[in-house]
C-alpha cells in the first residue's frame, strides 16, 4: 500500500498524507525509508555568488526493515525535504505533484516575480526564458538580456541579467518562508514603478500675467493697492511670487521657454512655483517652491536633470545646483545647461563608487547617460559652499574628471565670494556671469598638473625668496664650489671602513646648525648614544670630552660647558633608535622621520649605515628591484618634506685593495644607489705617510644632479683627532682654491 501511495501521482494529496500518517502509527519504529538509486536532478538556480545553492538530488524511497530505533539524526533528516512542501520528520515524502498544486505554485511564482518587476505574459516551465531586464531595460539596444528559469514543477524560479553593466540576479520560491533557504539567503531588490504624470493630473497652470508680464515696480504698485483692498495675508504670497523672478533678473521669455508653471497650494489660496522636468517634451517630474523657500518634488517620478532636453546632442554642457541657476545661465546666453534635481550632499563620500543600480542618490546620472555619453566637456558650476564643492567632486567621480571643468566664483566683497550663478547675475549682470563660465578651469586630477599650477613657486625660485635656492653651505670653503646642501635631495656617502664617513657627516651637521640653524634626525645604528653624544659635543665645543691620551694636553670641556652642550644636543638632534631585538626597516625609519619633521621642524635625516637595516623582500623580488623601490621611498620622503637625507652605504669587499678610494659603483647591493641619488660622495683618508699627511681627508664628489648646488670634483680637509673637527687646508698642488681640486675624468 505504501509503495502504491508513493508511486501513484493521481491519488489526492490530502488522502496520501492522511494515509501515510495512519500507516506510520501502526508501523511503529521498525521501518525506515531507504533511498534507491534513481535520482531526479533539480537545476541549480542562477543566484548571486554569495548565495549559491547546491544541486538537490531527489530520491525515491522504499521501506526496509531495520532497527527499532533511529540510527542517527541524519537518517531522519532525509524525510524533511520535498518539492516545495514541508512535512514533519515522521511523514514520508510524496512525489508526482498534483496538477492543481503545480498550477497553484506557478500562479504564486508569477505574482512574486511581478513584485520584483518581472512581468510574464507567457513562459515555459523547465526551460530558460529570455526577457527584458526590469533593472537595465536591456540598455541602448533594448536586448532581452534577462534569463529566467522556472522549474518544471513550479517549485522555484531564478534569473540573471547577462549585461555586464547590470548583472542583476536572484531567485524565489512559492512557499519561501522564514525556514526556507530562499527566504534567508536571497535579498530581492524590487523595481520601483515609475509614476506617470501630466500637467492636468498635477493641476499645473501657466504663470499668472503678473508674474510673466509686469515690470517689477509696476507689480509692486498694483499689489500694494490690492493689499489695501484685500487682506495682507491673501495678497502677500502673490506679491512675493511676482517679485521672486523679477528680483533675480529672470525674464518672461526664459520662464516661458522652460515652461515654469504655478500651482495652487493649501486652503488659503497660496500659489507655488512649479519647475517642470521633461524628457523629449513630456512631463516626467515636477519640483515645487513656495514663498518660504521650501522645496519638494512629486514622489515616485523619474529622476532626471532639470532642462534635460537642452543638452540633447550637445558636446559641451554646464551642470548647476538649482533650477534658478539654470535659468540664470540662460539669461547669460547658455542654454546647454542642466540642474541636478536633489541638491548637494553634506560632504564627499569616503566609500568607493557603488554599482549603477545601487547609486540611488545620483540615479539621475544613469537615467540620463545617453545624453552624457556624447559630451566631451562638462563645466561644473555648483555652489561655492562646502556642499556645492562636494557635489562637484561626486559628479566628477562619476562623469570622469578628464572631461570636467570647474567654476570658481569670484569675490562679492572683501569678506565674501559669490555663492552661485544666480547671485552673480543679480549683482554683476549677465556679461560677468558669461565671463566666469568661459574662464572655467580644468578640474584637478590627482597627480596630473600643468606648469601653470606652479608659477608662484617658479617665480619665488627665480627671485630667491624660497630660501636655499643655491643650497646651504657646508661651512668648508674647499667644498663651496662642488657640494652644497639642498633641501629635498638625497646624498649617498660611501668609503672604505674607518675612512671617517660618519665623522664627516657629524661635522657637516654641526656646521649646518651653526650657520643656518637646521635640526636633524639621526638613525645611526653603529653608534651608541653616549659615544655619539661625545663626538658631536667635541665638534661643537671644540674641546675633548675626556682628559684621555687622545687629548694631547688640550683643555677638557668643563662641566658648565657640558651642560650648555647637552641642551644644544637636545634642541638640535632627534634620535631614531630601535630598542628591541628586531631590526628596523626603511618604512619604520621614514615614518619616525616624518613625525620628527612635523613635530620638531627637522630639516635633515641621516641613515647610517644602510646595511644595518632589515632588508627582507619578497621571494620573487631581486635585490636590484628592492633597492630601487627602497630608494624611491627615501627620495619621495625627502621631496615631500623638503628634508635632506644622507644615506651611508658600505662598499662591497674590495679584492686586492691598494689604498685607493673606491668608486660609487663599488657599493654593495645595486647600481641603483648611484643611479637614483642626487649627490654621490666618497670619503677617503690617507693611510700612507709617504703619500701625504695622514690627517688629510679627501672628499670626492662623484655625482651632482643639480648643477646649481655643485659639480664633480675633489676637496681636501684636515682632520683634528683631538676634537673631531674637519678644517680647510691649503693644498697648493693642483688646487685653485683652499683644498679644492677639479676632478679629471
């Protein structure tokens, strides 16, 4: 009997359920339903990727003898799923859906599909149906891009639009309740039905003769007489309405051409202005303004630009923020102008642009895209206040900054700027408004500039009002001709070990602080704090720190001098040090240096040496690529913060070294050190008494990118071992200045 009930689809469904219920009562718990091998595949619905459903395999069941207790919960769960019907776990599933139930399912599906905008005149269950997508309307070609699948039994429906700019998809089920996977996983977006309107249904009327024809003063005179005869309350709305356009210099011809109308409002005979929004001459929306500057629009109408028909086929258009600005533009001779329908946002959204169908605030742009796609130049003449500028940015983001220009409203007086186009028209006239629009400037694109954007800086550079146009002097006359310190540049310093690279940089910093007052950030990983402080104090005070052997009977700095020197150290230098066991990387150093620049006014950064930083890189990145990216970060930091950077890098191990100075290309790591630096310097100390004084230090300038601050050449300095000072020397052999000798290529 059970098999008969299961496999005879023509038996009434209610009878089958009743039969199965009674059958189970006397069967007790000795039978379970075992699935046979026959399967009926159900097609996978076309759902969003986040809501994909698995294929369902529906199996026929036959009773088998088994244990008196259920073996597991999972075995019971096989009985809970049927074709769109929910049964209790004790009820056996039924297949072969009754035709009446199928018909009912399809009827419910048709109703649910209509709710989301999918209208069906005819469809074939079990097949894919091509329809027009209610979201994108098939685009310009009006193609039937929506694929709709309804299962053969009417148990579910799924759809997907195959237009790349749309992609709308979803699914539903006739009995998708709270426990249904469809009910919990699908978020159906309904298509709002656009309301059709016309002038008659809205009660719109042409503007009264007083508004259109009379001059301002005549209107005022006549209406004052009316006020004497009627109550002031009744007459004042009409008076204000008449004055509204006349005060704003909007002519009757402009009002008539734009079909500005009026409408009775309220129970006291009030009249409001009606700005009619039209597409191809047909009324699609309407916006109202009363005498109290209150605005509202007709609900559920199509969102489009005000004045849309005026930009049909135009190559250049103007977008303003309000209807009155659109009319003002026409008074200045610009008809190719439209106004946004919804005003301006409070600020620019920090989020990425949403998909077109979800961009509800700016849906009018997508509704008018066939007008905008052909435009090559768009002038954004939004209001000058912060919301107006935010609107310009939001429009530029969607329309493309590359084809946008912007208007900067001039000053109205010493303290104020004009707010919008209509205010310029009222106070300065149509010629002034036209001049402002014709002189609109390119909308700025981040990272794309013209030299004209920098003309003030170029003029200041020419007139030498910026400071350090020739660079800051090192304090050594021997180096004046070949090396000066320019803010925002990168100097690479190298030399063999124990040649005095770090000592020379410390002496240079002391000179710069004394002459131009610069402050510095020090990332010197080979110096501990106490020894570094000693070296700097000796150079600054020109006295030894200790009464030690190296002092050679020189007077040691006093305790009072030490206190003064300590204050100088604290005011001049800021230390970048990693106090834990981890090695710092270049980003960590630059982040702290940036803080030192902004907080303490630091003008120089020393990274000594490069080799002590952490240089871990990706497995697929070569050392050359890493060095290139690292130096790019350093140079950007220097340029953006006008901070000079000295980077010390050791040369690679020199084979068969005979005491000669190394070359910049001997630096360990990459030739990019030489290629990317602005200045390249080699510090070399003589170690051979037969070749010259052993206290002589050679400064070899091997690269200078900016010819204003130096050139390639050599200089000689004398090193004072007692105080750590570097001093000018008179090297008469081949020199034309104190210690300076041009480099011979």
